[in-house]
């Protein structure tokens, strides 16, 4: 059993001054420092002035297989970026061996990320994810819109899914990702989601990331048309947005981006208990626009925050992601937005991923950050922690110190 006494605990929107935590694998108690001193005496570890205890961060959406990218890919607009991914795919994947992927995983840990949702297209990141210190929801991604290749594509997906399910450890959860409405045939989607529902697997999908996707799904035209004509000989979108969302009924899903989603589509997302993952840096680098947060709040859609991968980001750091979001949404109240973002990388992200973490509260897993700040702690701490990150002095996952 460990007992840490801090200057402050910040969890799920509340700041507790002069409070401490008792934990082993899970959190046993949160109480005032005076109360814990009186009961536990010399067992208490005094963290001192400027110490802040936080829940470990949860990165709901990351791609690791392209972590070798630094300046290879083209930024500014979605289609040039996608073309550069296809042109450099083999090079980047070959450059990102297990050591490369492990560095990306450790980068996340050093930035306080104690759980993440890894979207895997090829299964090349399976071993590093399985060996990671963090909790990992490992999303095996299904992709393919050519009906003639449906059986082969699904067989490849199944092979990867089953390979991940053969690996067993606490905190590793094989799951399913559907790439997007434009890239997966409806037969494949329905088959995979039937399996997810039967086996109670977690599900994620990209949705309405770019203006090009919006135009292609709505009108079978725009920048996506020559792409699909040249590569796949297709002149029509694999699904409409409405059809795509209908497949996920009664399967709570984490939809990533939704920058170009309509109000009607957001209503469907809300009605079915789905979440939306906001990736501000990726959206900016790929020229996809800015997610409007107000409809999400109005419709009570959980807002999560993710880094995406190093193919469309320069780091894997949720503090940086939250900071960029603060400046990307200039009309939102700063403190209120800070609170929303914190929930989106802790309690709401954990709940969407079905993880027992994300809160400093009795009964939750002891996934904990101990930070040190060099400024006075006040009611704007959620904002200050984003803009003035402080030092992460120690990290615990299920009560074990990993940093």
C-alpha cells in the first residue's frame, strides 16, 4: 500500500487542495492530508509544495505503424497527404521496426499517457503494444472497398485480430477498427460489427475527416473521385454517411475527427451513445477544418482528445494536443474548454474505451501522475497545467511505479 500527500489533486473537473491518496493496484481512498497523517503517520510520503496528483492520461486514438515519419509526408491538404502516404508507405513501414514503435510508446509514457487506443492497419505494431507498460486497446483495422477482394481482405483482418487475441496480459484488449465510410465495403463492415457485437469487442472508426470525404460521400465527386478511379476503378462511394452510421446502431463506437459531420449525423451519433475523438494537430496539418464543439455539447456527445499518429503529428503528447485545442477554438471560454479537454483525456476517454481508470477515486485503477508545478495553485489550475505543463515526477499504472 502506498500513501501520497499532495498540494493538490485534480480529477474529473474538481481540485482538492491538501489532499492525498491511498492505493495499491486500485485506489483505496482519497482524503485530506491531515486525516491521512493522523491515521497512517510515517507511512505517508509528503510530496510537498507544488505537487499535483492527476489521473494518468488516456490517448483514445493513435497510429504507431508510421512512427518513422518526420518530414517525408506532405502537409497542408488531405489529398496530397494521402497521396504521399501511399507513395511512401513501404519505406516508412520498413523503417519503423519494433524499436521505432517502442520509442513512440515510450514517448507517450514520458508525456503521462498511461492508456491508449492503437489503430493498427497491418499488425506490425502488435508486439511493442503487447509489451507496453500502458493499458492498450488494440484496434485491428479493417479496410477495403473492392467487393471482388472482400473475402481476402476479411481473412487478413481476421488473421490479425486472432493473432492479437492469442496474446494475454492484464490491460491488453484486442478490438476492431473500421477505417472509414469511403474505404470499407458494407459487407465487410456488417460482418466485422456482427463479430464485435457477439464478442463484446470495442469499436472505433474514422468519420468525416476531410472536405474531400464529405464531397465524395455526398456526390461521388471531388478530389476523391480520380483517386478511386485510378487506384480501384470505382466511380461511386462505398457508402453514404447515413448508411455508414446505420451499421453501428447499438454498438457504442469511438468516431475519430467528425470535422465535416452534419447536424443530422451528429444527432445519430448522439442517439446511439457514440463518442467523438478530436485530433486538433492532425486536423490542422491536413487542412481538414476545425471541429465545431457547440453541437457536441448541445447533443451531449462525449468529446475525447487524441494525438493521431506521427504521420499527421509532430509529437505524441496530449498536453500539446490540449494546448493547440485551446487556441484552435478561440470563441470557447478558456477555463470551461480546459475542463472539457481534461475530461476528454481522462474520465471520458477511459469510459469510452471501457477502462477502469481516468479518475482519482476509490475503486478505480491506480493509474496516477505526480506532477510538480512552480506556480501558485488556484482555481485556474486546469488551464495552467495545459499552458505550463510542469514536470512529471512519477507515473504509476495499476499501483506500480513505471517512471
